[in-house]
C-alpha cells in the first residue's frame, strides 16, 4: 500500500497521484494523509485519481498539522490495519515515482526476505530537481541494491516486521531528521536497509542554499534542534554539546552577514541548539517561528 504525506503541496500532489497510477505495479491501496492543508490541494485528487485510473484512493484529513513523523504514522497505521499489508510504500507530496519504481522495490524486498534477510527498508534512488522533466544523470551510479547509509521518507518501502519491532516515526521531532532517527533504530535492532538504484523517484524542490535559497526560519529551527539532539542524545557523540554550541555561535556571524530575518534566524539557531542539547522536543510555538 502507498502512503503519501501532504501539506500545502499545490498542484504537485496531483502529479504524485498520476505517477502512482502509472506504476507497472499498482499499489493495492493509496492513502493520502493531509496535514491540515489550507490550499485546497486535496479537493481535486479524487477526480485526478479517477481520470488517471488509480483505484483505492483514500484521503485522511487531519485537523491540525501534526508534523512529518506523526503524519506518516497515521498513514502507516491505516495501511497496516489491513492484515494483508506487509509492505508500506512511503512517499511525500513532492515525490514522483518513475513507472517501474514500485515493481523494482517490491521485487528487491521479496528476494531478500525469501533469502532470510531481516529486511526493514528498501529505498528508492532519489534525485532532486527544481524543474519538471529534468535530465537524470545515472552515469557511474550503482546498478544493484546496496546498503543504504541513511533513508528518507521519499519513496521507501517499509516492512511490517520492522514497524512491529521498532515502532513508528517519532512525532516529537515535528519536522526534520525523523527518517535519520528511524534508520538508527532500524540498525540497532538488527534490521537492514538497502537502496535499489534502479527504482527512481524524482524529488521536486524549490532549491537549497547551493542555489542561493535559504530554508525558512521554522525549518532551520527544527532541523538544527533535531540534528543536535541526534548527536547528543541518540548517538552519544563525545563533546557533542560543546561542538554544537561552538557551531551555533560561529553561525551567528554568517546569518548576520547574508540572511534575511536576521533577528529571528539568530534566535532560532541559538534556541534550537539549546533545545537539542537539553532534549526540549515537540512542536514549539516561539515568536520567531510565526509567519512574517
């Protein structure tokens, strides 16, 4: 079953639905979890699914934005409530899968499970693009599945056995690094995660710092906080607290020189570092996280 997490995606959600309909192996059921979108994006998906020939579509509308981990958990639970569901295909509203993606992921999963592997996740190869129809550069890329150093929720196939053993994504991260934390739990529980480079998803993005764009203050806060928490509390890195504090102070100068909303970004970076070190997680409501 496919689970798509969505929050104010605009028209990209329709593209994701059309990509699901075009799969050579069609999902038995598709669940869209709408994280309290305000752009009306889910109003047309049922019509688009019908036009594209995608059957078994269900939309779960949440009353509030619960964040990435909690949103995926709602969808995974709904899928696994069906006793026949052994594999959950996790996607997000900006991730379009190539037609053979699911078929390749399932084939890899079945072959490894049959061979006795304690498989947790099969990940698709994700390529970021800022435009539709961008060229795929596969030169030098692996051609066979290999151990995944990390995973994202953009096109991973999750086994029921993994979820039953280690649980669902963490809700208290809200947004950012939930996938990294899940990968750490997976490894420590003795499961494997592999990436199949033949299974491709195109992850549409508005750009990043390498393209001259900066993440929002909200995204910057949660990403910083959660990454610090991972190093300090989850990985137990030596000197992680001291290094995190030094990095936060050093970044203040860069923020003042080159960023917008300087006061908000400085407060976000310092507060995020403190919250990560002290384990203050969950959805926060600081003044600098409000829309400006």
